[in-house]
């Protein structure tokens, strides 16, 4: 996900119907799991945090089907900045809702401002043709059957009601046409008011209500799996039912405790969950093996279904570091799907090709005191000049790179940096 340039865009492109993400909020905090090992970090802050999300949102948009949609949860720290970014990526006219959800409520009596009680979820479609079925929530108190006046605003003509020609009040019209009135009378759904003798129609008892953008009636977070910022199953149930069909593919790229996959499984959807945290991977597996049939993980236990765990981009630091140079070079070229083909340009030995573009494997073992900074790119470009095309790739350990961008442009050439993620799994 960090290197879209080398990702095979035909794999998974346009096949995901629904994406939900609840990324770290860029607060600088480190979250642990009830005092144990760190669960994840929100250390990226400011412009770096926004850029971190921007790159991933561009990539996620490629995975969405044309009738798909994305929900992004964020808090007050960066929500106003992030919305402008998503407007740019998904287009402003595809913004559908800002949904207000509960967060973990704190009552700090010493606070010199109002305590923050809610987060936002930004809801976007990929195009103007998208799946949306809404969601009906159960009412705490059922609305009883009642009778309602059968006239509406705007002048209209008479209707035959109970075999009499009846005119509506001045400036009003009868709510239904003659055919509908006849049908409703036969079904016992129209009567004359016992006091006024004006026609009324029956409103059936109501047990549910169409959901709007205020979702503070359900928990935003829960703590059943002892994972920090664990999204509630009730929250994901609404999103998955509203914006996907059974059998559709649902993706969560910051999956955490695994709520998205758990609810998708119960609702008959296929799912992909992604996370880089060891604790998250453990929590997801444990959860999927202990599902219960009702939302909120209540009811009868469900028989676990098979699922596959893939490790991508996670390598044992010591193993990679200790590889002999030839083996290391071979490993990283395969990692980025490069063709191993040594060649020279302007006297510089290069290691292969990515497509038709040259690739250099940065020899950090031979040049232990050298880092890949802007000066390195400047010096390289002075030698190569116009002898290379529009793209040039450099494979390098992430720790050896001294700038944030994915590429630096010199003249007509973009020098792409393919960072090797040294994460210990």
C-alpha cells in the first residue's frame, strides 16, 4: 500500500463495494491494550498525517467499484482538513453525509472548554451511481395507530367518499386520488371523523424509523475485545447494510479489533481486513474464531469459517540485514517485482528494470555512512542527466531515506524511492 507504483493495479481494482476506515487520528498518542504492549500509534501529526492519509485514499479509490462508497471516521483534530482532501480525491459532488457518532465520553470538571462527545464519519460515493438502501432503526417507544386528516395544502377538486361527493376545505386538496380512496375505504383505512365528519386516513403503528445522520443513539466504541478505539458492531451494521448487498466485498484498511470483518461475516458479505499491528492481527483472529450470531456479539456461538492470513511487507529486520549482499539484492528486486538485469548508464552500475525503467538497489552495506537525501538525488541526476527516461527507481531501506516524498523530480525525470519496510513481526 505504501508503493502504489509497483502494485499490480489489475489485482482488486474496482472489485470492492464498500470501504470503512477509522485511521489513527494524528494526535501524537500511543494507544495500548489495557496497559499491555502498544496496540497502535497516532504519532504522525500535522501535514505528515494528512499526506499519509491522502496517499492511501488515492489508492483505496482505485479498489472501489464504480457503484461503491467509502466511510472515513475522524475526530475534531483533523476532520476539517481531511474533508478538503477527500473532496479533492473523490470529488466534492460525491460527498453524501457527515454522520455524527459517539466517542468515549469524558466528564472532566477541570476542562476549560466543552468536553468532546462526538466524532464524524465522512460518507462519499465513487460516482453518482452508487448502492444505498438506507437503514431503519428500532424505535424505543412504538408509535400507536392513529388517524390523520386526509387533506393537504393546495386547492383541489371533489372526490366520491362513502358514496358522497365531498369538497376539500378552501385552499386544500384531498391527499389521495379516487382510485386510492376507493381501495383504502374497502380496506377500512378511511373513516369520517366522529365529531367533524371530515375524512381521515389511518396511520399504522410504527416500530421503526428511517435513520438520518445523527447516530448518537448507538455506541461509537465498545470494549468487548480489550482493544483501544474498538468500533461498535451496531455502528458497522448500519454502514454495511446501507451501502452493500450480501456477497459484496467490504474492506477495512485500518482494521484494528476486526469489527468490520466480524459484522460483514454475520451479514453475509465477503471481507478484507488490513492492519500493521501485531496486537490487531491477534485480536482479529481471536474475534473471528469466537463470533456470536447477533450484532453486539450476543446470542448463539457461530461455527468459525475458514479465512486466510497474509503477511505483506513485513520482514524480520535481523534476517534481511544479515543477508549477504547478493542474496539481499535478489530479495529486494523480487520484493518490488523488478527484473534482475544488471546494466550501466553513464558509467553507473544499475541492478534491473521495473517495466522499462531502470532500477538501482541502494548499497547501504558498501556505503555505510551514506544516506539517501536530496543531495544524493542531485548528484545522481548530474551524472545521468537526459540519459534516463521519465522514471528512475531506487530501492532503499526506509531508515536510510531522509525525505518524506515518494519521488523527487529533476528535469523530465522522476526519481522514485521504493522503501523497504523493516517491520518486525
